[in-house]
């Protein structure tokens, strides 16, 4: 391979993770050093030269973001630049944009897939005049989004004819952001109905030179304009916001009147929306009715997968049945596994074969299915087969292993725990959303209300008062609000309610570097851009609750076997 002279520093507080990465690098002749903390990383970087650093984000004492800031200072003093790749867990997938904005060159998700691993690192280790290795995809491919939106033409056809003739709006972008024609019309209505109010606010803040409030209002307008596909308006708003935050006030004074005139033109262009009450109270009544009639989720099915018959299988099946579970048994054939993927929330796999390749294929399939559908995966059988399965891709999703002889009391106890956790996961959750822009709140409330109980707030006082009477399952906080911003409100929540374990995700339309650093320092549970598409927001929240469920079942968590060097 082309990079035998390369040297990589691996920084991770878990020895097993360092060993796995070092082993992967060694297979291609790449030398590596290891550090188990941010302090050790800095010490090694002061003494040695590296071509690349793989840095774990979640470490005790000094986390990855703090270490990165120290590294940047070190590199600046020595007039050198070393790419640093963030190496984080699956829960960090939603914060890739955040990590890159903070200064990381790229992001790798644990457990790392070897092909993806080498595709990423060779982008930064490749020598200037040499060609990529055969079989490795071009580095540009890594920038292609994983989820490419479906063709929006079908949804565009559902829009009224007059809207298709409106200039200055990209319907394709708007539909992609909102997900459907109905949701897009809702977002347009919110945008249209607040034009005059927001225009007057901007004029007021400009006249009195209240630049803090001006920046907040132009910022929220930028987010909603991008959401509906009004790109030119959004870009101008972004320019005004940037100038305001940089204290370049003369161009702001000069350009704002023309901007407001362009903004108000949409009142005429979208006047037909005035005939449609998209935010009627009927939707709220329907949602309440659904909540009252909500039935308790119960699924005590267990999918048991095994090749052939066995005494262990019969013993497990009988014990589970006696304890109120229904066992569906199938052989470990891919088509049958896929066909039965929705029958149970817990999967027990007995890899009772000597064919490690087959075990690996089955584990890869089960890992993906259980991760995508929030299911628990367990292993049983002889220790050799379990070890082969745990050495396969998909093992990161394994919650328990039960080697022979199986401790039936432990197995039954775990199955009851998993059943209770799945019941809690499927319970209709309550979300608090705080944003000083009522327009954006109206949009996101309609997006989330079909799946969650949503309570919206425009100020810190209302949130604190409501937390005293209602315990939310998740809080989405607007980072930039007047009087009390998201970081300050999070501190108020933690101080005023120290026993509250509710996770907090920051919601903002700004990925400016200074804002990103502020977010990282506050250590929220997540970070979400307001410009995210509807499906992306829903997917993030669903996966957030799924990962929270798996964390509750992590102890005891089976350890990955240490691979040979």
C-alpha cells in the first residue's frame, strides 16, 4: 500500500478500541502510537510528528473537543497542521456537522467498518503523486449524503397551480425539507402569516439599533426562508446576520430596507394562502383524541434463530413460554429472517454452526435489522460459536450472551427487562420545544405532533414553570434566544431541577464556529440544525430514544474479544 511511511496517533480511553484500530492500520503497514487520554495525546504530539490523529470524542477529564482545541493551539505555535478525525459512537452520527464545524477533518462511527475506515483515512494519508489503491472508492464519494430524498415531483403535483407559478421559491427544495405537500403548505402558511409582524420588528430593531434582537430576528427569518425554499431571501438574511454579528452596521443600515421590501413582496405572491386556515384547532383536537385512546404497547414475542434442532433451544423455548413469552423459531436463513423482522422486539441467535463465514453474514444482517428497528439482540450456544459471532460485524448491537450451560433464571430476568424497556420505548413521549420564533414552533409542532405530545414555549420562564408540573422525555432548546439563551436555560434547568434526567438537544439555525464551540462546551445531549428536513428531525429523535433504551440495558454488556495483532 502507498502509505507505509505514515504514522498515526490513536487516542481513546478504551484499550480495546485502540487495539482494533492499531490492528487495522498494521494490516496495511501503517505505524501507530496510542494514547489513552487527551493529556497523553498532547504530550506525544509535542515529541513526535504524526500524519493523522484518530481522536475519541467521549473521554474523561479532557474530551475530544477540548483536546482538539489544545491541539490546534499546539499546531499553530509550531506552524504545522495535522488532520484530526473524530472517532465516536453511533449516537454521535447526528452531530457529524457539529464535529466538522468544530474543526475535525472527518468523523468515523464506532464500530468502524474496515472499508469505510480506509476510504476515510487514505484521503488524509495519500501521497501527492500516487494513485488510489484498487477497490477503494474515490474519496469524493464520502461526501454524498446517505439518504438521498425521493423524487419530489409526485408531491409537487399535489400543490395548487398558482403556487407552481410563484417566482423566487424553489418548490423542489421546499418539498425535500418538509417531506410532503401538506407539510410544505403548512410551513408556507407560517412564513406568509408572519411577514408583516416580522417586518415591523426588523424595522423597529433597526431604527433603535438594537443589534442583539435584530440578529436574532434575521436569524430566525433565515431559517424559515431556507425551509420553504426561498433561497435568495435566505442568503440575503444570512449576509445581514453575518454583518450584524461582525458589527459591520453601515451595510446593515443600507441593505435592510431593500431586504424588507423583498420580504414583503411574498405577502402578495402568497396571498392565496390567506384563504386557507392550515393551522386550525381541528388538528389539536384529533391529536388529543388519539392520546386519550392510546393503547398500552405489549409485545412479548421472541424471535429465536438457530440452524437445526437442539436441546438448548427446547429448554430455552419451554422456560420462556412458562414465563408468558411467545417464541417464534426459524432457521438462520436470510430470507426468513427478513420476513420475520417485525414479529418480535427481542432476537435470540444461536450460531450453532462451524461455518464462521455464515455466522458472519447472519450477524451482519441481524446487527442492521436490530439497529434500524430498535430491537434487542442476544446470543446463545457454545462459547466457540458465540466468539465467532462477537468477532463479526453486527456484534456492537449484542446486548447479552448466554453460553452453555444457559443460566435460565438470568435469561428470563433479562427478557423481562427487555420487554419492559421496549414497552417504555413505544410509549408516546412528551417533548418540550423552546424557540422565540412562534412561526418555527408552529411548523415543528405540526411535524412532531402525530408521534409525540408536544408542548411549545417561547421563553425560559414558561419552560421552568411547566417542568415543575410535567416531566418531559426530551427538551429541544433554541440556542439563540433573547434574555435567556439555550445554554443559560439548560443551566437553569439543571440547577432548579437537579434530579431531572431529561436529555436536552440544542436547536439552532447557526453552525458558525463560535456557536459550535459554545455548544460543545455546554455538553448537551445533541445538536440539531433548524434547516434539517422533517424526516431527518423525526429520525434523529426516534434514534435518540432507541439509543437511550439500549443504554439502560448495557449492564452487563458483553465485551468484544481482543483481535490478534
